[in-house]
C-alpha cells in the first residue's frame, strides 16, 4: 500500500487523461515518479501526454478506450496489472457535458452523459475494489463537481450525474466499512469551474458558446489539489476558486445559493458568440491536438505544471 505522502513508484490508472485536468494531473504524477496507465478515447492525445510524462521521469503506457463500454474496466485492470503488477490508485476523471434545457435536450444526450459521468465511474469502482483488495489495498478518486452539491441551469444532465456520483461514493465507502475493509479508500474531488477544453467541445443544444463561469480556476491549480487529494485520501475535497464557497452556501443558504447560481448560470455563454447546435464530443472524441488549458484565462500558459511544485 502506498504511503500517505510519497507517490513515487505508485501504479496509477487515470481515465480522461488525454486533455484538460486528466492530462495535467498525469504530468504532475509523472513528476512524482509514478507509473501511469493513461486511458481515454483519443489515441493521439494519449500518446502526446505519455511522451511528456516520460520526459518528466514517469513511466507511461496508453489504453485508448471508451470508459463507458462494457469491457473497458476489465481491459484497463488487465493492462495495468500486466504492465505494473498492481493498481495503487485509480482516478476516474473521464467526463462529457451536454448544454441545453433539461426538458428539451435529446434523451440520447442525457443517457450518454449519465453513462460516462455516472455509470462508468461506478463500474470503475465495482471492478477495481476487488482487484485492490486482493493486492493489499489502494486509493480510488472520483472526479465529481461542486455541482454535486447544488444546481445550475443549462447543465442539467451533468448536474444529475454528479449528484448521483457523490451519493454512490458515500454508499460504497459505508459498505466497505461495514464489510470490514479498511485497505481501500474512496475520495471525491469537487472541482469548481476549471479552464479546460470541456466547454468548447461539449454537446450543446443551444446556439451559444459555453464558457466556464467566474471565478475560473487554472487547470494547473486544480491538478495540484487533485494530487494532494490522492495523498491525503480525504472523503471529499473542493478544488479551485469558489468551490468551497458554493458548497457551504448550498448547505447554509440553499435557497439563496440556488437563486444566485440561477442568475450566474444565465451568463455562462460567451457574449455574442453564436454556434451551430450539435453533439460535440458526446459520442466521438474531438479530433484535436491534446489540450490542457481551455484558453479561457491566461494563467495556464504562465503557470508551470509539475516539476516538483506542490
């Protein structure tokens, strides 16, 4: 079982590793000397991230896979064990989004978001817990969202999935305790609005370009906090600017928080930017080069990711 502080030599599977938070976290873990299995739908992007991980001193292999497919988890576990001998950490980070009115978006879009953002990470947990128990334990981190504790308009499918994922994590954690298992921990990361390409490539049934809401957090900061969560194994952790404020607001003043986010949510689109509605990367990966930052704020290009920074 890996120590609480040092991650060097740990065998880690991370889904959604080709872009955004997954790519940034992979690079940070490579700086720690981890052995990484990078999973995602875009083989070209995964290969690019893996090359950077190796340059930074990590060991990296890739597994192009749609995490929502039936055999994805078994394939990843088999490959990780074959390459590294065991799995110390599993980070379920893959996600998609669909913008639009919940009462009007196609049911196929809703099902797809729930499949990737809820059922796939739950399948991850169901598959990897027994594998970790057999090898002495491990750490599972589910990347949720601060929207798991509140709501926002035009992101209903995403919000539903993240609410359910938070509940599923708590339930599994309780069941592990009840069964006497102390060797496997389950944590949920609750990011705020991160500067990633997700907004540009999301399914969008409106005619406006989505953007992350203010305050937008750099992917460098969020990835640093995510790696910290892997070390500490806390049940949940807020990532990014404003995340804890939204979370506590939803507890202490739920009505006011819902109303304020309802107002802010109307402004989560780029003013004046009109786009053609479509499915984005819901069903097929976007054929673009690997991106870490989404270009919504300038600091991702100036803040270096990794290289020993904590």
